[in-house]
C-alpha cells in the first residue's frame, strides 16, 4: 500500500511541524522578558518575522568575506582580520520592534564592544554566542562572548588572563615602535582571532580561530581552523588542521558540524606517480594544485571527516534547510564581484581538482546540481543574496543588497530578508520564493541573521571525553616519536558513496562520473605532512614549513589505520604494489570523448588528528567523499 505509507508520512510530518510551531510559539510567549527596544530602529522594519531574529549591523561587509586578508604585519597589534569600524548585535522581534544587545553595554571589566560578528543561538533558544572586539587601547582582535537573548548576562568567554592563546609563537613580534621585541607570552596571548562560534553537544562550543600560527604555503594569509572548547571557555582543542581557512561552522540536527573549507593545496602527484610533491610552475605533474572552497563535515569528537558539497563554484557558509537541501552563498559564472545564494543536495560532487588528471575536463552533467536564488528583487532591481540561515518550518533567512539609483553597489544597502526555502526551479525569481524584506538600517550592513528558536539535536555518538593517546610512532625516516597521538582510520576504501546524488550522470548517459578505485588496487597509504610556518627565529620573521612523508601504512583488505601526533596538517595518497599512486578511469568520458583519469590522492584538504580521538577519513578519492548520514536528511 504505497499510497497509504505516503499519506502516513505526510500526516506525521504535518503533525511534527505543528508541534514545532506550537512549541516555538509557547516558548516565545513564555519568555519572562525581552530586552528593551529602540523606537528609532523600528522605523527600519519593513515586515515582522514569525520568530525573533538575531543579526549583526556593521559598517563594512567583512562578515561576508571568506578568506583572511592578505598580509603579514609583524608589529603590534598584528594583522587585522574581518574588522569593521563599528558593529552591533541586534534582535528583531515578531512584534516588529528591535533591540540593541551589545552597544554601550558594559562587560565585567567595564569595557564595551565596538564590533561584532558571527552570532549563533543555543539549541534551547536562550543564549547567543558571538565574536566581538573591544576598542583601543586593546589589541583589537576578536574574542568570543555570550549573552542571554533577553539582553542579560553579557560575558567574555575567550581571551581572558587565563587563556594561553596561540599554540606556538605567532607572527606579531615587535611593539608599535617597530623595534622593541615583544615577549613570546605577549605575542601568544595577543596575536590571534576567535570567530564563528556555534554551540555543540555536551556543553561545548565549536569555533574558528587563528590560534595555530601559519601563513599558508605560498601566500600570506593567516590560517584559521576549527576549535572546540567547553562552553565556559576552558579546555580548548583544535578540531581541524587546514593551512588555509576553515570558516562558518553550523551544527546539524544529528550533531555533525558542517563548514566551509578552503582547499588551496600546493601539493600534487609527481609526473611518474612515485610521490606527492610541492607544485612548481613550469614543471610537469600528473595532477594540478587546488584553489576552491568546498563544504565539509566533521563530528565534534573529530571523527568522520569528509566532503559534503564539492562543486566548481565556491561553497561559502553552508546551512541545512528544512527541505532536506543545503543552502550556501557563492559567485556564479566567474562573477567575482557578485554573490548569490544557491541550494544543493548533500553529497553533490562535480569537482575534485586534486585527484583528477591535470588538463582533464569533466563531462557536462545531465542533471542540475545548483538551484539558484533570485538575482533581481520584486521591483526588478539587481539583487545580491548572502548569509543563508534556516528558519522553521519552511523558511530561509538571507541578507540581500540592491544597487543605488545610479547603478552603483552600496554595501550599506544590505538588509534582512525572508523567503520560503522550497525553491521550485533551477533559477528562481523573487516572486517564486516569496522574498520579503524584513529590516534595513541604511547606515549599516545588516547581515548574518539567525532565527532564535529552540532546536532538538540528536547526537548519540562517541562522548566528547578524551585522553592523550600516548603511543610510540615510528616515522618513515626511521625516527621514533613518543607522546600524545590520535588515530586515523578508514574501513571502506573502495566504497562508492556518491553514485546516488545528482550530477553523476553525464549528458552522454554515462554513469557515474566519479567512480571508486578498483578493489585491491591500493597496496598502501602514504601520509605526507605539510608542516606549519614558524615565527620564533630571532632574525627571520617567517620560517616556511617543510614537506615530508611521515608514514607508509599497508592496507589490510579494505581498511587502514595509523597514529600520528595531533595537529599536523597532512594529506593521504593510495599507492599500488609497484609503489606508484593508484590510478583508474571513470565509466564516463570527458567532453572530447577521452576517458577521465583519477588518482587516489586526498589533496582537496589538509587533515589532522585530534589528541586521544579517532579520526575517520571518508576517502582518498573523488568517488568516496560523500557522507550518507548527511545526504539522506529527512524530508518534511
């Protein structure tokens, strides 16, 4: 009785939505107090939302920028990142009133915050965690703060006197005079930024930080990685190991953390396939270096790391929607100065630059992968959309901007919008998605909206408790390490995870485009380290990190496992019995009719173990990087 089953599912989903909305309404009405509202801000409200919305109003669109700013700056206070001259945390209420949550509110030390970014709401809907910075004479770097949604309890979580700061000596080394050398302790406690916090299971907060000092491989941008700590600001531990930028985490309903990962790796498969080596322009290599933003996932305990969405377009600020898709901001068609929001199914993969043969061209797909939001508003004006965020039961919050009458873009025209999340077409109009302007303060960039509603998180995996994993590790060069370690493992090396997601059938009806390597073709896994920069040489401001092979681990049937010291950025490659990187061809062909050649090289990202935790990697090739638990989200 298929029809009966479908009807039951529809009824169950409708009941679930009704319960959610009734619960959210009761929760909102039962709140004892909301913060005092500002009548001047009410004049900027265009439409009242169904739920409270926390957001930021800033003098610059820095919150929308993914990569860290270019530059080194070795003098105090160090390189400023994502700063605006002024930023405020605000709350838009369903009655159409607006509250200032942070402006002119004193902290325990009597100081106030002049700039804020990246708010997140606790699962019970009662607290907001965000990044903020104090005025001069402070250093001006971002630290994490928390406030109750009723405007009480503003407090600092990171960067206090007991915070040890960076894991090693960071770039900043001189006082403002450019000559006086600062102490290592002063540098470590000053020269870093904490941003993008989210609440995580078990009383934790996951956030993004530049606490692991690094300027990347061949550029000068501070690296940012995921970190996790107790929600009181203690027990901080790194959760990822990118040498570039990890940004914008979000906690899914099953407890996974999804985020944007900048894959800008400079390592490639050598022309003879005997090793993985740093890229040098003008030389021949089997693969090409990467430079793209993808959506990735990881558990809060550092397990089950892998790709969520890999497309040729950048994937910025990915967020799960109630319709089962994921929304993210991107630029399309090479338009670097224009940004919009699109939707895609989890597991969508149309790009894998690290593992495809250099010069290869993927065949066009017969299926649409990206569902585009509107590029003009209801009146026909050009429209840019950013900052997607889910709202119950079927809505999406956005920040949007339209140009001035003369056609020039003015970033202060960014305002808050709401739309339905079930976008019906490959390309949609403002009318299709019922796009509605909520709030627009003409003096500020209004962005980063988050619905203040309770959420139920079902995370029932390994507890977030850890040891140090002390063990002996014998490296490939014959040296032995004894100390804290983490374990990396994979028991499904030949599994094809992406075959059922959109985009895997070519326009020539060939399938799948991204295939798994032949069973038994990988004899061993070799792990290569991309060591971080150092800034502790008395004469050299920056000592570039090196590159070397750490381990050669034999395959055991379809699995492998190994231990490494925590934190080092690594890449993995599968080698065949002849000692060459495993290669194979896809059932699909490129646009010229030639077969597509793939390599068993996980170069789309840097990975790293976390002390005392297992780290499950979802594969070292394009066909394996999907995540079924995040692809098959329940539909409403």
